[in-house]
């Protein structure tokens, strides 16, 4: 059984993504990266990505991480802050420390494809 199944499958991922994007868009340090973004479309991509990352069906058909984030000027600080919000979201949904740590550690290398700047957005 996968972590995806352990946490409740698609229903849990949907809740996680909703809570996660509420957190990041309400965060004054991250909000500038989400201005003018179609959040519902972004949530759909995130649900597919998170499903695959948790060992569920691989439904992700979007652009590569590098292509999707190119030109956004995402900093390592912002990337880490996003991971922090994801961790707290997963804790709030009842995942244990070892599970959350495994997920965050698994996602950390994606920073190499997402982070491109040492300055925050305008």
C-alpha cells in the first residue's frame, strides 16, 4: 500500500492541496508569486503532482518543473517556505513525522529545477 492510499487517496490529496494553497497565497512573502495566476488550474496540476509524489497513479501531464517555473525568479527561501507550508498541511491532515519528513525530503531535490534567483519578485 502506498502513502497515497494510507492518507485516503484522492479525497485527502484534494483537501491537502486546498489547504496548502490557502496557506501559500495568504503568506505575504509568497503571495507575490501567485498574483494573476489561475489558482484552480494550479491546484489541478498540484493534485496530479502530489498524487504521483505520494505513490498514487501518475496523472501528471504538465510541463517539467523547470519549464513551469522558468522566469519566475523563485528563491531558495521561497522554495523552502513552500515546503514548510506543505509539511504543516500534511501534519494537519494527520500524517506522522516520518511520513512528512519522507515526502519533504523527496521533494527537496526539485528545488534544483525550481529555484533560479536570489531576489524576491517585484
